[in-house]
C-alpha cells in the first residue's frame, strides 16, 4: 500500500487518442462532472433520451420517495433487446459483423447484426410458445457461445428476467439459484469445451433438478455444442435447434417499464448465502452504453474484446449488452488463455485485429509468467499493432503488472482503463477515461461523470484526501442494484447500513485518495469477501460448505495474498475424529478440497487446508480470524493474544501445512 501511494509515474493519454476521443481531455471530463453536479436529474435525463430508444418516453427521471429503493425513468417503456439489435438494423449495421466467435479449437464463426436479430427473434418466439412470459425467471447455465448471448437477448426480448449461472458452478449451487429465483425454465448446453476438454453442463442441470424443490421448472432447452452423450427427459427437455426451427425471424418485443428487472445475477456476500443482485432495464442499459462510449471510447470501426464469461457481470455489461447496444463488432471467446498455449490471447488479438482488449489482472499475471519461461508465447512474437486501448477489471492491478501490460501489450501507446466496479453497480464506477485522464499505475483514478464516489470513516463522515476509509457512493445512479432478489431487508442492511446514516451506498471496499491528485486507489474488501483470480467468494459460504462435510467439526476460512491469483483461500479445519498428520493430513486436505469443488464449484477450492485440534477463540467462543490471517500469510503473530482462550493453538496451526 505504501508503495502504491508513493507511485509517481504518470502516463498522459497520447495526443492522437485525445483528438478523436469521446471525452477529449480533462476539460471535457470536468464539464460533464459539472453538468451532473449542477442538475443531477437533468444530466441523466439528457443522456437517457440521447442514448436509449423509448417506445414511450419517461416523464419522471428519479423517484426517491422510498429510499433506498430508487427508481429511474420508471414510466418510460423500452426493451433491451430492441436497443441492442433492431436499432442496428435501422442504423445501417444490418450486414456488419456483430460477433466474431472464436471457439476453443480456434474455429471462427461470424454473425451479422441481421443474423443475430433473426436468431434472437426465433428463440424468443420459441420461448413464448413454451408459455414463458414477461416477469418469469429463466436460468441460463451455458458457456461462452453465440447461443449464450442469444439466450440472454431472447429473454430480454420477451421481458423474462434471466439469471445466468457460471458454467463452473456445481449442481448444488445451480439448484440453490434455481430455487431462490423461482425459475420456470433452464437454458443450457449438452457440454462445454474448455482447453480441449469437453466438460458437462446438461448432466449437472439434471443433477441440480433432482436435488429437489425445482418443480416450477417446466422446460430445459439444450444447445447442442459437442454432441456428447446426454439424457433428455421427455416432456421437459428440448433441443434449441429444434425449437427454433420454423419460428419467425421477427418478434415483437415486450415493451417494459425501465424498472423492469432485466436480470438477477448471484454474487457472494459476507454472510452464507449468495445474493441475487437485481438489475433494471433502462438505467442498467443506459450505463452499459455510456461506459462503452466514455471508458472504452468505442468507435464504429472497433473490434472489441472482453475476455470475461457471460456468467459474471462483466460478461453481461461488456459482452451481451454494451457492445451490441453501441453497434460494434465484438469477439466472443470460448476458450482459456493457456490453450493450445499461453499465446492464445495475443494470437487471437492478431488474428481478428482486436482494437480494444479488456481482461483481468490475474490473466495478465499468469501470462507474464508464461512469457518469461517460454519465449515462443511472448507477446513480442505477435502483431498487436491493431490495439488502441486496454482495460483491466475485477481486482486491483499491481503496478508491475500494469507496466508490463502497458509496455508489452500496448507498446507504450495504448491507454489502460483500470475499471473499478461491482456486480451491484452494473457498470464502471471509477476509471480513467482514455482520452482524458492521466494514468497512474495501480490507481483507478477518478469517478465517471455522474458517479458521486467518496471515502468516509466508520460514522459516514468524509475523510480528507490521503487518509484511507470506506468507499461509498453518495447519490443513487441509474445502473445501481435495485434490490436483492426476494430480500429487501438484506438489501438495505448490506448496502445502506444505518451506521453510515442509511443514505450512502456501501461498496464493501476500502479506498484512499491521493493527497495531490485526488485519485482513488482501492485497498481491498472490508468485509468477509475474498477476491480470488477476480472471482468473488464469501468466506462464510466456504465455511458452511466445509462444516457440512460429515468429517468436519469446525472450520474458519480466510484469505492470504497470492502473487498469481491476488488472494488465495486458506481453510483452518477441526475434524470430528481428531487432528490428522503426515500423509493422512494430505489425503484429507485433498478430500475436503474436492468436497468444496463439488459443493460450490472448482473456483471455491481452498488452496491451503490446515488441521488443528481447535481454532483460536476468545473466551466468549468467537473465532479470531485476524490471527488466522496472520498465520495464513506465514507471518509471526505480534498482536495481543491475551483475550485468547487457547493461545497454544497458534503454534500448532502455524506448523500444520
Ligand atoms: C474488486 C467485478 C480494484 C472490488 C466487476 C469489488 C476491483 C469487487 C476492481 C467486485 C479494480 C473490481 N480495482 N478492485 N479495477 N474491479 N474490483 O462483483 O473488491 O465480481 O468490490 O464485479 O472486485 O467484484 P464483482
């Protein structure tokens, strides 16, 4: 942190970039911020009118009568799919390539806006025929594919609220989401291809539905990706290609209120159960469009590539909605960064002449390492001259990784947008604008125009620049979370806590602003949420999973810094049958890792599992996680341990790895 705050390298946007930028220079940025400060609702109203198609225009901008349940543009009628597809047919983009699909094995499929529109309409018609209508919820459990985008857009077209579940989640995680969201249909694929291997999807859906409480699910629609051997249940399961055959290639969109829930996306919080983050249609899409323009400076000639998965919010805003709504050509990538080798990203940029590349620091760090041991996959072996802008998302990017990205991928010529945001925020919150903001490695710099981000202390009072604190947003903004699906109370408690006065949106991250520049640097989560390879994981979620194992008596999970994945999951476990040692400990650690992988998904597997006779506890029985964090890091415990019931346990846990 010290080192980050002393970072004094500054990189100005290249002058030829500034000339043509959507926000050309700091004066233009400041003018937008001033417009928002002067007339907040007027600012958003202007942008909403200019950027979205309204079937019926809104008359009221922001409804603040029932905070924090804010409503934006509520009496306006619109449709997300219409905005993303039909508008492009009207704007002369019908024959333009919407999606370049790069399959795991390198096979390429291009889809024009006209094709995509037709496919979405056909599938939307098929969904309607099954009785799925506006307000119904549909689970999408698919990997990266054109069909995945089609499925999301088709739901949006008929007003069905989609909930995409990342293809790496287990049957149990999938079932919990199906039940919580009350889904009546599941869209999936037979299998998914990753790194040359076929992995199951449909089998997991079958398993999830068999776990119970899923009686509401009447249809399972299956995209045939591999042709692998799967079972189809008569009366419930159908093939995507069969249900669309013969359907009309046009489909009247369902005109919905701007507040209509476009999607629910589950994410981890500090308590056990994942939260269903509910997003709106109008406000959400507006921000996806504006951030494509402001942060990504999107131009008609761009080939945009966001490497995220549609199972995460980044894939929603910057694959399914934002890029299509602005009519650009985007790459949808099925594979993994290391297959067939660690040059895959660079090769794909070269092959499709990508101009904007948006990825996560974890990927960058692992490719730095790969390039350092294998010259043949070093980015200098590839022609990356098509690139003009880079982006980073999901976790803090350390200055070394930033510099490598800047020099080796962007040839010291491409600005980097280090975008701070969250599932809950719908789109970017704090990021340099590439034609305006001077960049400092490791800092996400300044809030986007209209975003009233600030840093406060524990009582909700502003802190001066240079002192760290809690990151908040002071005013509601159009793309913010509307509620936690089915749990308004939890929504209020989690994001608008009483302690901060009840009106500030609590991001859950710590931050600090530079004394001189006012630039923000994110210092990490202030709750029990870990960020592993850019994926959010709740420690409580993993703990409840571990204690659900019949062998486990007690468990505590903490994070520790990891060079590659940002944070690593570290589990301290007490077994019912006593503390194992030697090979037994190794075997049991593996067993528990696999258990977590099976119960939640491979991304939640703890990297370290340490066994003890007990956990460090206060006399009142509270587990002292801060001590476990110190041990997990491999550091000496220097804190006061006098309140500890059983200090000797620290030594034992330290030894146990
Ligand atoms: C972290 C991903 C530092 C942060 C879009 C946040 C970041 C959480 C950055 C949200 C960044 C995301 N710099 N930290 N540029 N971007 N984070 O919901 O802790 O999966 O709260 O959304 O990731 O993760 P989520």
